């Protein structure tokens, strides 16, 4: 029998390096992840602005482009290859280093131990290693811009055979190799993180923290970690094989008889479809890796600010688990046009539709949580409600795409781009914003500016709808995705206005984010000092000082006596009961 | 903490694993029809893996919850891989 | 804390206790094994997929020597699993000397396995087999063979190093019985993977209809 040892009172290490750089403190690591994601999202956003600018002004000569990419934009004119490489890095950075990193590794690391009453994660050193591996992966990815030929062209899905053949294009040489290395490293880091999260949640809950008392945030991190554990090992293997195809002359993904740049390749016998299967076997679970922590957080925030228990706690947990299971059986819906058997397509389609059920349960329960509450309209609540709105808006287009017959037409159009930006991109980002506004007082001991936060919300909310609603129409009109220049196509000529509108909305929305950055950095140093529990929330992180001491609970292991959502409890002096209150 | 752990059951399991391996090799020797052979081999391998996990890796002696956490999800994912196979042979160009 | 130990054992999920009654490292190793299982399973399904897709698949492993040789390797690995069991057992009985001896035996088994495997690789390479081509036909035969067995061999090699660190520590009075058990879990897992590689890659060296 191994009982958890008594918690000693720890002090933070003295030296700067051990304390802030190679730290094993989950709070420092959480912040490291947070800032890594913040840096990544800024890079990703700037790339997207360059792309939108190019789409609406394909002939413009931009000095800045030439300065940044002397080869890809000689004379300031962006080549199609440069456009595609910007798109690839944009997608990869956003999916992996923002949406997978911030909600799970960032906030999860910081708040998971606090919320379950633990002193740290189960494996602090592993935690540090996983951060630095992620960091290395990001460096390797960005390095792709600076090597000969530049960054790869194949998008975040890197379909072979072209991704397997260095000669296929300028970025497909060293750039593609770096991309694969980066993704491989990211897989390793994510697996380390997943092992750490699962072990921590199982082993380190403090006395009284039963599974049914865990905040839904913790459930979100838990389910996400389980998905990661099962999915990233597959992508890792797939990536290694792709690397072998490029470096060792194997042909896992390369069929015979392929002619690239007028040269017949030696490869033969492989299957590009195999990569699609492996990639999407990981890829669809990955979209839930991005969104599930947000779902947990939104449930939490809605309850806190509606001063009501979460509506249907058990249903929420069950729905998350159902989403996790169903998320593994629908990968084929990304491959409807791959020439798969129509019978498989029907099976994948039906399974895809069933995901709508747990998703709808969650949506109804979020609304049920708000229903009749005494709602406090603070910024976190606004972003959480925005998350629900975007989740519904993006989910509905998913139902369209899940029909094989419709998807034959919609696949690889801007409709898909609109779908996943709504639901994965922006909804998850709204989750991150909600988390930032909600936990900022705890992390930095100061409050963010409320009016500025609300302005940020309303303008961003309007902005993203202005970008992505017209994008659905452009897609329905048949506009293909991943094209650098539309003026070659006559039938797209009349969409020019829509594209200009989308680009303008994008510039606007990007500009609005300056409000957030200003608020964030200003508040870090100048914000109003925050109390320990400014939102009057019940979970354990609000029982300790803001920011929490190095060993979280000052050497006392907390005890939990309540569920996580005891709001508006009759017969109490306050309208909430902390989890630690008897 | 010291406890006396009997060796016998583990030695028996080792013996069994060796016997099952020999059985597999015998199948290969007699050139059983491939479909039957594959089925038999996979069956035997799963059996062997089960014994290794249950005894050598001690899973049989752990809380049942650990089994539930680890095994069903893993097996489920591996079975899902079979969904790739109908596509084997599609999208391959022949020759050259 | 007024909660009695028995009450906690009654309610293993109530918090403040480890539900599986094992150290976190052991649980962590099990979780690693899950993810690694999926990595290996991916390689094996890739192999199956490509083999099904191939018009004809090379079958160079004849009963003798190819298959018999691999059988010997299998026996070596199984035997090393058993010596590992004995090492874990010795450690749990507090007999560090015996534990070091048995772990040493296990490492020897692992090294023998690698030596045999490399011998086999060398003779295949001498016959002209490469990751990108081979004298018998479909080039993916070599690709899948070297990738699967190569990754497995890497795991064996890593395991030998891991056990070396453990054995050295145990000899100097470091590491608990559970630490040794955790290293054992890894070793048995590597053995377990081979239980699928051996039949699928070697024994199925028959032409499919
Ligand atoms: C009811 C729920 C959903 C359904 C029915 C659905 C359906 C689909 C389908 C059929 C596609 C493939 C379209 C094509 O390529 O032609 C797709 C693409 C995509 N979906 Fe969803 N989806 C749903 C929810 C989600 C969620 C929750 C996320 C992320 C959080 C997400 C992220 C994505 C992404 C990233 C892509 C595009 C991948 C790419 O090709 O680059 N989807 N969706
Ligand atoms: Cu999907």
C-alpha cells in the first residue's frame, strides 16, 4: 500500500534558471505554455493577415514580404509557393501550438493540481521535459521558414505523395523534413503530458475529491488526456514512416509510376490513402483535444457567473466521454472524396451524425445552466456564451459536411474552412479567452480591465461572424480552398467583393486583439490587485492566495466536502459554498 | 515490505508460453491454409499476450479498475484500425 | 485526518488515496505502454494494409533456417521475461543481491536477442535486402520488416540500458521494489510486442491466395 506522503512545506528554488526557466513547478510550466501559445497565436495571426492580403491583392508588391521572404517574394510579389507555405505554417501552428497547447497544457497545468488539491503534477520533471520538447518542436517548425526552399506547401494535413517527395516543390525539401520532425516532437511532448495528466487526476485528488465532485474543467482535461494518449502514438508512427519515405527511400505512402518534375520516381507499392487513414485517425480525435478543455471551462464559467449549479453534471460528463469514444470512429468523414467504398461512407456518415447527440446535450445543458440564473455579465461569461454560440454555428455546418453526397461538392471549398474555423478555431479560442479573463486574477494577482475586456468581446464576436459567415457562402459558390489566387477562375470573379469583405473583417478582428494584448500586459503590472476569490467561485484554486504560493496549499492538504457547483444553496449566508467548506 | 511470492505459477506460465510458441511454429511447418493459419496465429498470440499481461505484468493481481482503464480503450482503437483495410489496394497505381 | 485506512480502501476513488493501490510511477508506465502499444499496432496495421495491397509479397523466411532462428530468438526473449519476474520477486523479498543477478540475466537475454537479431539482419542484407528494395519483389517487404523489427530492437536496446541503470542502483542500495517492478513492466511489454511481430512477420511468410 502506498499512501501519499505527507506534504512538506516547499520553497521555490532560489536561482532564476531553476525557478523560471527549467522549473518543475506546474504553475510556472503552465505559464510557459501559455506564453508559448500566445507567441504562436500572434505568429499564426500575422501569417493569416498576409494570406488574406494576398488573396484580395494578388498583384500587390509588398516591401515587408520581400524583407521577410527574399526568395518567396522577390520584388515584393508573393509567389504561390510562398502563399502555400504561409498557409501550412499557419495551420500547423494554430492547431498544435495554440489550440492543443493553451487549453490543455497551459491552463491544465496551472489549474489541474490546484483544483484537485494537489501540490504539483504527479511527474514534475516529466512535465518540464514535455514543455521543453514542445518548445523545441516550435523552434524546429519555425526554422522551416529559414532553410533552403522555405516552409512546406502541403497544409497541416501533409498529404503524400507530394509530402513524401523532396523534389515535389521548393518547401518540400528541408522544410517538409523539419515540419515532420516538429510534429513528431510534438507527439512525444503530448504523450508525456497525457501520461502526467491522467496519473495526476487518478492519484493526487485530495481527500473528499471524488470523481463526481471534480469540476468539469478537470473532467475536460482528463478526457482530453485520454484521447491524446490514444491518438498521438498513431500520428507519431505515421510521421516516422513519412520521414523514412523521404530519407530512407521506402515507399509506404508512394505509389508506383509517379512522375514528378518530369522524372519517373523509383518508389513503388505504397498507398497515399494509408496516410489519410492514419492522419485522420489521429486528426478527428485531435479536434476534440482542442475543444474538450474549452467545453469543461465553459461549463465552469457559466455556472459561476449564473450563480447556479451546472445543469445536468452527470449528463455533461457522460457527453464528454461519449464524444471521446465517438470521436475515434468518424475519421472517414474527412475522406469521403478519396474514393472510399460508398458503404464505408454511409457508415462514417451515420456515426458522424451521432456525435451531434452528445454535442446537443452539452449545448442544451449550457443553456439550461444560464436559464433563470442571476447572471453576472463579466467578461469570462461573455466569452463562454460566445463559445456556445460559435460551437452551435460551427456544428451545424458540420452536419452538412457529414453527408457524403453534399461533401462531394463542399469538400476542399471554403465551406470547410468556415466550418472548422468557427468550431475549432474561434470557439476554442473563445474558450482560451474565457479562461484567461477568468483565471488571470489567480495567475497574476491582479484583475484585467473589465470594460476593455467587454469591448474586446463584443468587437471580436462581431468580427469573427463577419469573417466566417460570408466564407460559408463563398464555399457554397464553389470557391476551392488552398488556392493562392482566384482571378484565374472566371466563375469566381463575382466573389471578389465577398473576399474583400472577408479580408477587411479579418483586419478589423485582428486589430481588436490589440485591446486584449494591451489589457493583458497592462493588467499584469498595473491591474487592480485581486482578492483570493474575486468571482466568488467554489473550487479549490480560489481558497489560496492570488497568485498561489509555490507549494499551492502551504503544506496543508485540503479536504473537500462539497461538489463543485454549490451555488445559490438555500439556508446559507452566502450564495455559494466552497468545496472545502464542511 | 517483504512477502513470499511463489515461483511455481510463473514457471508454469513460462512453460505454457513456450508450448504455445511451439504450437505456432508447428502450424507454420505444416503449411496450414493461410486464412486458417492467420486466425489461429492471432488467436494464439492474443492468448500469449493475455498471459504475459496477467501474470508477468501482474495485471491479474491488480485492481480490476486498472484493467478497465487500460485494456478496453486500447483494444477498441486497435480493432478500429481494421477499418483501414477495405481501402487496401485502392488508389495504388500499378506498374512502372 | 479521521478517515481510517480501511474506509479509504473501501472507497478507493474518494480522494486522498491511490485508487489502484500502486505508486504513480507504475501507473505512468502502464499509460506509456498503452501509447506505445498503439504506435506498434500502427506499424503492424500498416504492414497488413500494404501486404494486402501488394500483388505478391516476398516470402523469404523458410522453415529452416529463417523461422527456426526466429523461434530461438522468441525463446530467448520469453526466458528473459521469466528471469525478470524472478528479479522483481527477489527485490520484493528484500534480496537485492539476487535481484541484481536476475536483472543481469535478463539483460544478458536482451543482449543475446539483439545479437541474434543483428546476425539475421546482416544475412538478409547480404542477400540484398534493403529498406527500399529486395531481390524477391515488392520493395515494401524490406521497408516494413526493417521498420517494425528495427523499432522493436530499439526498444530492447533501450530496455537493456534501463535495466542497467536499475541494476546498478539496486546494487548500491537505491531504488524500491516498485521501481524494479516498473522496469519489469517495460521489459515484459517489449516481450509482448514480439509475440505479435513473430507470427505476423515470420510465421506468416507464406504466399496469400
Ligand atoms: C457535429 C459535429 C461535427 C461534424 C458533423 C463535423 C463534420 C466534419 C466533416 C464531414 C468534415 C470534412 C469536410 C471536408 O473536408 O470535406 C469536417 C472538417 C473539419 N472539422 Fe468538423 N465536424 C464536427 C465538429 C467539429 C469539431 C467540434 C471540430 C473542432 C473542434 C471540428 C474541426 C474540423 C476541422 C479542423 C476540419 C477540417 C480539417 C481539414 O480538412 O483541414 N469539427 N468536419
Ligand atoms: Cu472530423
